[in-house]
C-alpha cells in the first residue's frame, strides 16, 4: 500500500510540474528592424541568430522578428520603446539614434575608420560604454554593437564615377542627418535626405543620380536593378546598435537578461566574423548582375575630412570621443 501511495504521489507531482511548466508565463520579445527578411542582410542575420539562440536556450522567452519596417519607421519604433510600448528591441544604424543622443554621431564622421578591427576596439571599449550610458538616459538599453557588412560606397544609375571629380554635382541619397549629409558634401555631391523605402523608386524615375550604402544592403534590397555603377569611396562605415526598451528590459528577470545578453554577444561575434566575407560575396553578386565597380583615389577626401571631423565632433560635444577613436588607430 505504501508503495502504491508513493507511486501515486510521484505521478501527481510530475503532473503538477508539467502543468505548471505548460502554464508558465512566456515573455514575448519583439525585435524590429528596417531591412528585408533575407539572410543577405546583416541586420536580419543578426536578428535570426538572436531569435534562435534565445528560443533554444530559454523556456520563458519567445523572440519574434519584425523585419522591413513591420512595426513602423525607425524613429517611431524607438520613441515607442522609450515609452515601453511596441517593439522590445531594435537593431539599427547609429544615425537614427542621434535623435536621442548627439554624441553617437561621432561614430558616423566621414573617413573616420581604419579597418574593422579599429571599429571593434572602439565600440567594445570606452567610447561604446559612454554612448551606451547616454542612450540609457534616454530610455534605451544598449546590449551590444555589430558591424555593417562593409563600408558605405556610392552607387549610381547612369553616371559612371571613376575619379573624385565625377561625383561633383550628383544628387546622392543619404540618411537625413547632418553628419551623413556632410560626407556627401565633402565629396562634392549634393546630398538628398530621403527615407530608406523611397530609394528604389527614386532611382528608377531619375529623381536621384545615386545613393550611398553598403554592398550587402544593395544586394538584399534589390537595388542592383536600378544601379549600374559602384564607386568604392568607403566614406562611412555605419556601425549597428542592438538596443532595447529600458523599461521593458528592467521588467525581465536576471536570468532572462543574461540569456538575451549572451544571445547578442553571440550574434555580434558571428556578424563581425562574417563582415569581410559577406562584403566580398555581395560585390561578386553585384558584378555578376552586370554592375561595374570602380575604385577611386579618396586621399583628397580623407585629408579634407579631418577639419570636418573636428568641427562636427565639437558640435556634438564629442571631441573627447573623437580623440579616443583617433588614439585607437
């Protein structure tokens, strides 16, 4: 009789545990970004890695990825995150975040970076920590930094650019922030601030002569259908930021936070390792589609960029950060 009672008690305990596990609260993590849901995109690849890591290693978190502006434009999403609504987290470039802290614009100064290792040293060090602290004061929690898959270059529809002078007077789409516009002006072109979603049609209709972005994004977004030429300027790098709503982050348990932090670290490590590979693959793909790629001498631009960097860094109260970046060369 005692044996039967023990078996019955064990069975009931297992059943109750199973029911409790089934009914355990699962927190949904809504991760937003603006790029296509395509693994040719560095942002979507990082999102995919993060999602699978968290969903595999946690039983009380469930990540859903909202690609291609599904939750709204970047600024709209970030403003919702500040209020603790909408998306939980977002991966984006640094430019949009200058709406929340001026100092982050130092990362987008023209002709600033030496190579990918330089970027990693800076973002994993004091500069990255300072910027994360600034964003936290605005209600955004930075979990990590990632790479764009390659530098930003200039892509044109009909105007072939083989020398610096060929850029003069061209209407080039860029991100609508002063620091990005300054990079285009420095090269002698006319910056056209424009939302990301309008680029394809504007290239198609001739509103734009070209745009500036990375090769992997050009591939992922299908822009090679409207761009025939690439000029390798490497004028900007454009690091990526993985940020979450501060209030939603604080509502998570310590274990949940650790899982998400580990997932971002893993996604960042893979992202950085893939950067040179994906950039080369993207250019190979673009050339296979018929795009002509031209390398131009940018030394005159790099020399002219130094006083521009100084002026903009002072304007953004980031002279100290610029000096640290230069010291890391």
